[in-house]
C-alpha cells in the first residue's frame, strides 16, 4: 500500500444523512470543490486540524472495516 498522507479531518462510519443508504464518509480538509451538498462546510478551511489517521493505508483500513456489512445490506 502507501504511506502517502491525506488531508483527512474525520471518518464517519454508518453515515445516513444526505442520501439513501448507509455509507462511510471521509471528510477532507481544504476541499476545493464547494459542492452544493457539502456535509461539513466548516471543514473547508485549511486551518482545521487533521485526523490522527491520515495515511492512505490508515484511511483504507478504517473504511474497509465495514465492507462485509455494506455488501450484505
């Protein structure tokens, strides 16, 4: 895998807001997209502290923890 760091603010498991179904949402610091449906516009600032697990490997590990659950639901 990779030790590349990512600007991750928060990983929210079993998210149910802003759409159908259950999902894991990864919030990034300083996102330039400015989506109409942004779930956390306060995190758009580049000053927001980073999540303690911010390497690609760490983020993927956390996301994949619920893979079997999501596949079965």
